């Protein structure tokens, strides 16, 4: 993600939630973890590292190692999995690299994309990717591209709002948060058409579904910056966490954040009963039945990516000291109200997310 161009957006991690009755993949058969690293913007050095939890072996560039030192490209944004294939979204290179798993051999490259962001799929033949449109100074309404995963091509496109982000597939619908607006576009999976638009708060950027199939949307709020030094920031709207039922999306439970920062990186536990998000340089945990936002951090670290391994509930946090030097990931053991660090490993520049396979 082009962070220097989008100061009011939190960087997002990689995993999209799915319909537990329809789209949950079978239990992974390996102990692999893939760690995404954006790389330096315009350097073309984005990478995915492969970590074996059993042996603790780390391959820092799994794609290069499997494909004669080939480069993934510029800004590895996210990755999704369908069956035995991985779909690596390379934002500034305008493509998705399709690889076999777990060996990371290249299968195909999906092109004809523009600023692709996040991928999910609902079957072995159909995938979805959000795409931005327009330049930083004048973003236009984005699109949801519907992908044919048999031919690895774009089958159709659906116009959505500005800067669509981390989408959610649930109950035959694709929910697309439009992070430069205050809306979520809802696409009907059967028809491939926009079925409705849900108004939420400013800056919806990530979505998850809980154990009761409620949708949770984390909205960052908006901040404006002066165009000349000292580039003073003015908060236009606060962050908001919103819950709604797909059957009555206009009825919303809202949790408002203080004006001291923008929340980001909404995640949910494997049991779909605990939410996780970042706020003011710390990670927070919140029950889906809570009536207020938590006040005490779960982990007091500023993560550039965060995820929980569904196989054993190990917590993974990514650390990016800068976007010109290597980062690392830290593994934690969940202790209930807090977490204890286990170990850490160095990876490429800008780690931003994890995929478990």
C-alpha cells in the first residue's frame, strides 16, 4: 500500500472472513505460515516468506526460491487462498500472482487490474478483488472485479465506492467497504450485480463476520492535512466500530472511538467470538457481546499486521521499523487477558499480514 500517499488510512492485514456455512475451507494439512512483505514502494522487492511452525525453518522469499529468483513485484498488498492455490495481490504492479501451495510455484498471472487491493473467493472457479481508481489527488469510484479462477482472467466488473478495501463474503453476498466514503457496497453473488448500498460511518476499511453471522465494520474516520508545511492534521470524523445483521443493515450498533487516533486492522478469533483491532499503537481485544470498547490493550505494540492461527490460536504480529529496512514478525501465546511473546524472525521490508495453510 502506498502509505506515503494515504495518511489517514490504516494499513490492513490480509485475511478476509467467509461464510461459515458455505465457504470455510477444510482444515489445513500443513504447518505453513506465509508472511507478506510489501517491500519498498517502486523498488519491486515485495516478497512472501514461508515459515514452518514445526521446524521453525524460514524461507524469506518463497516465490523467488520456487521460481528461479523471479520477483513478485511492487507492493505485495494481500493474499488469499482457494484450495491448493494462493492468490498474491501485488498492488503497484497491477496484478495477482497465482501460485501452487505450499511450494509457491507460479501457475498464472492475472493482469488487466488497476491498483488491486484485497482478494477473496467463494468457489474453485470464482474470485473477487477490490480495485482503486484514479490518482491520489482525485480518487474515483472503485470497482469489484469478478475473477474466473479457471482461466485466471477478469470476467466482469462492478462499480462500487471510492477506495474499496477488505471485502467479506457472507450468505451469498459480497460486502465491499468503501474506505474513502461512508458506505458498504453489497454485490449479489448469483447475479454479479450491485444489490444495495449500506450507509455506515466515515472510512469503512475492514469487515468480519461473527459466530452469529453479524457483520462488523471498522471505520477509520477521516483526517485532512494542510498541503503545505507543517502539514497540520485536522480530524474530520472519529473512528467507529459498527455491527449489523445482513437482514436489517440499517439497524446498527455503534461504538465510537476517541479523537486521538484512527482504529484499523479489524480481525476476529477462530471461534468468531473475539474481535481484535489496532488503536493508538496498541492491539485491543473485544468480545462480540461487549457493550463498550475496551480501555486496556491486549498487546501494547504497534503492529503493521496481525492474525491468529486457527490451528492452535498462536498470535502473529508484524513489525515494520520503516519502509526501507527489513521488518520482523513476533509469535505470541494467548494468555486470556494478555499475550506472551514466544519468538521472532526477520523478514523483508514492510510485513503486513499472514496466511495460514
